[in-house]
C-alpha cells in the first residue's frame, strides 16, 4: 500500500471494502469479525491504528511486533477462525505514526469467527444466523468460483497425498519457521486449505475442483478436465511451429509449476543484478510471476489450452479467463480480482506467489531492467501477459559471408582477425550456454530426486558427478544457499547421518 493510495482511502472513509480500527496495545474481537466478513464478501483493506472517522492515531511502536504475532496466530487458529487463512500484515509509517495494513482477499469458503458467521453490509460487519442466509452465502460463492464445485466421488486415493510433506515444508519455510499446517493431519490440512467442502444447494460434500487441480493424480485431472494442459514451447525461428524445445504439461498445479519453471530456467538467460547489495535473479522473478498467473488464475473448466511461449523478441503466457473487464491493465488501473481464491491462497501459503496484485507491480518493475520495456497485461476471455525480450540476451549472432547480420550493408567485409574473434566468441558462448543448460537440467533432476531425503553420495551418483568438491561447489552449496535444498540435521552440517531434502 503506497501513501498516495492510503490518503485517497482516508478521504473516502469506511466502505464495504475498507475498515478502520483504532486498536491500542492489542487487538479486540471486532477486528477479527471484520476479517471474517471481508473473507465472506468481496475482500477488503483493514487498517489498524486509524479512527472510524479516518483520523490516524497510530499504534505504539513497542506493541506492534506483539500485535502482528497475535494477529497471525488468531487467523491461523482453527478454533477461532475456521477455515484458517494466511494473511501478511504490513507495517506502514504515515506522518510519523505507525499503522498496520492487512489486505484480506475474498474467499471461496464461508468463514466463521468463534463459531459465528459474519458478512459485510455497507461499512458494517453483520452477524449471520438464519439458515437460509448462510445457505445463500454458500451458493453465492459456488456460483462465482468454479474451483469450489464439489465432486462427491473423488476419494483420498485419487489425490497425491505424498505431496503434502513437501507442502508443509514449503509453508513452514515461507512463514519463517512456523505455520498452522505443520502439525495438522492430512485431513485437517485439506479442510483448512478449503479443498474439502459442502455443496449446500445439492446437499453433497467432498473434495472440490481446487483439490483435484492442486493435488489430483493425472488420470483424475484428465477425467475432470480433459482439455487441461499447459503448452510450453520455444519459437524463435519458425514462428508458426516451434524450433528448440517443447513440453506439454498435464499434471497437478504444484508439479506443473516446477516443470514450467525449469523450462524457463533452461531457455531464458539470467542477468546479473544487485538489489540492496544482494544479487537477485530477475529472470526467476519474471518467470515466477508469469507462470503462477497462468496456473492459478485460469478458468479450469475451459477447453482453451494455456500456453507459455518464448520467442526471439518476447515471451508470453495466455490462459482461459472469466473476465470482469477487457483491455490493458497497468499498476494504475489494476483492480485485483481473484479467479480461483482457494488455489491462489494455497500458492501463497507455500511461497509460490505473493498477495493479490503484486505480480503486476513486480513485472512492471523488473521487465524494464531485464529487457528495457514494459510488459502488457491484456484482460479478456483469454488473459495474456507479454514481456518483451531483446537481442542483448539472445545468442543469435548470424554470420553470412564474413558479415554480421546487422551490419552487412553498412560496414562491408569484416577483417579475418575480427571474424575469427567473433566466431571464437560465438563458439565459447554456445558452449557456455550448453553447459548452463546441462547444469540446469541436472539441478532439476537433483531436486526431483530429493523429494525424499538423500545422502550426498546418493545425490552425486544420481546425476553422475564423481568429484566431491565439484559437486559441492557447483550443485550442493548453491542449492542450500537458495533454500531449494535443506539439511535434515541443520544444527550438525557435517553429521555422518546428514541428508538433504527439497525445500
């Protein structure tokens, strides 16, 4: 939340999607009633440290860490808020005063706080008690979100429950070491994540479409959504076909992300970039935002095939969409609207995505650094994101009769020495690129192998590396530092019983 947007909200005041809470040294129950009502209606912005009339009083700075901890603890406690949610409070400074901002997304579930259901009407939180009203809330959400469609004949054995240990680890790592899912049973986790629900209109209950797409076995996914797939391809020369590589991915959303991300790492160069004195991978940020969007915001029941295409001058993703508008989206015109909030929340919990709307801002920020141009977001029945690429990151140095492709008509014949130098550079570049590609594929193989805890010897053998020092420097150390691998005995790195597992 930037200051300009905050001041605009203050000038308008409380609405159906904005709530101010004064607070003091702690949080009162009405804060969580507002969270519950936002979840049950259209989502909203919650500000702690602001009076009802918009006067910013602020919060005691010493109390803020405890307030944040208590807030996260309550919204993650199934005995208080059910189903639980993962929300990320943001501390803001405004005219020398500290406040807390929480973006609460709309949910595809009906939530209760202390066993009571709340709904948002105008700028008030209303307790809902009538059975008919509660049933109407369930029906309303099912009509909006097809991911909530219940399939009563899906059984536990139809799901990849073997992925849940990894899901727990990712959630714990993303939450900084503690997450409600860590100690839940499989059944409790699935219900907490909103993957098991009740169809009040039909009188059925069971796993829903979100569960099938996130954790379903491949045959289950194909039964429910026969046209579901993501077509990833590199198309730089023959734009009517594909020339370098292609992958057709039809598996669950968790592993689809892994495979698509590996595809991006293989075919997109990475640029050295420092942010706050730390190196970050702009390529990885851009790829993650694009791929997450096409996976979690698509209309799962559509027959339109989602695509991830890398071309010479651009890369793009496109997917079927339940559009709420049409045209171009920019950070100034962005109105976040979740298409599959249960799936999106699941990805946020495991650290694969951030809060709603952040992808647009990240892509506009990093696309300029990566290739010098702005991305395009095109809303409609097919949603597209296009990120420009340029020749600075291409390995296409075509030579014809001793001339460069760009300078053939201007500079004439290149001297033999220069030509030899260019050709040597090209060969070196090609070799380096091939080595990077091989290295990337071996990393991908290694991470997949380490879904189960493995010893260093097992890992080396699996990818065919015999030199221990080379394996440590080229593979093990970078993967540990990036968090992609973690030690099973973190306090004793040199333990003979040490194993490594995917982070």
